[in-house]
C-alpha cells in the first residue's frame, strides 16, 4: 500500500500543476475573443468590420468550409477581395484555430436500436 500511495500523490500533483499551463496555451484577445495565434490580428482586422467576431468564433470547419464562407460573403455581402497571401494567412488561422469539431456528430445508435441488417455479415450471419 505505502509505495503505491507515495507514487500516486506526486503524480496527482503534477497533473494538477499542468492544468493552468494548458489554459494559457490558448490566450484570447479580450476585445474580440479571437484565439491569439499566428494570423489573429489580420483576421480581426478583416473579419470584425461588418459583424461581431462571435460570428467567427462560434463557427468552425475545415479550410474549405471557411473558404466557401469567404466566397459567399464576397459574392453576396460586399466582402472585399484579398491578396492571395493575406487570404492564406486568414484561412490558415481559421482552419487551425476554428477547425472541424470532433464531437459535432452525434454518437452512433446502439445496435439494438438499429433496423435489421438485410445483408448477411460475418458477425451476424443471416
Ligand atoms: C463586408 C462585410 C463583411 C466582412 C468584412 C466579413 N463578413 Fe462575414 N458576414 C457578413 C454578413 C452580412 C453576414 C451575414 C450576417 C447575418 O446573417 O446576420 C456574414 C456572416 C458570416 C458568418 C456566419 C455564416 C453563417 O453560416 O451564418 C461567418 C462565420 C462569417 N461571416 C465569417 C467571416 C470571416 C471569417 C470574415 C473575414 C474573412 C468575415 N466574415 C468578414 C459580412 C461580412
């Protein structure tokens, strides 16, 4: 019992100590709420002119998703054209910091709630 306890406490202490470090890793701009990572200033300068940054921070998706949103705003909402390098910085920032959310799909239904599989499988013959 004793040797185990002696190991468990320092391990717990180390885990607790690392918590504040993890939250510092994602510092946010107090004004816009944007995550302060490479490209955030350029994103703030271009993406908070017409609407709140919340519209940006509440959205998420792949680089393609962000690119199609930008095209949509350019075609229908009066968003200006970007220099390609500038657009790359913004798209990299968005895809990196507001990328696809892993838990945005609902979990699979349990097998018992699924309709019968009409195709025989090795796990479920016939
Ligand atoms: C020229 C004005 C303008 C600028 C600049 C602008 N947007 Fe928008 N954006 C709009 C308008 C208008 C809407 C629609 C707002 C609404 O539905 O209330 C919108 C909507 C959005 C939405 C929500 C889309 C949805 O599915 O509801 C997101 C996300 C977004 N913009 C991101 C951005 C990003 C990222 C940038 C910077 C690259 C940006 N916007 C810059 C005008 C702009």
